C-alpha cells in the first residue's frame, strides 16, 4: 500500500509523490483507459442471468433505500428536531457508500 504525501494525507493510493514534491497519478491515462475497456468487455461477456440478477439487485437496493428514507421521514418528523431528521435521512442515503479500504 502506497503512502500519501505527508502534507496531503487524504490523497489515497491513486497518487504518488514525484521528486519535486508534486503529486502525480501512478498510472498513465492510456493504462487506465485500457483497464476500463477490458473491464467493460468482461462485463459485456457475462452470462445474461448474471446481468439480470445484478440489475435486479441494484433496482431493489435503490427502491428499498428510498422507501426506508420515506419511512424515516414519516416517523421522525415532529418527534425529533429537523436537523436530526435530516442527518438520519442523509445517513440512510449515503451511509453505505464508503471509500475502498475504510471501515465504520
């Protein structure tokens, strides 16, 4: 695991420090593009049932998250202060989206 620049600890693993102290990407843009094209072609070649299940799962995830946010708003409004309700709803909305490698 690469270390981030000392003056910018939040840069992550996708950057490296050059000799002059500048930050630069670890891979050239052509390498990144080639990797993304290969991943896309691999996804296209997946079996139809796998794509269907993946799409169904994504749809259910989105649908139930919206449903859960609506339930939270309905039950918490009037019971808790508005900033607390907004915080709870935002946690429901974005709580599962963590950068890779980070845990709760």
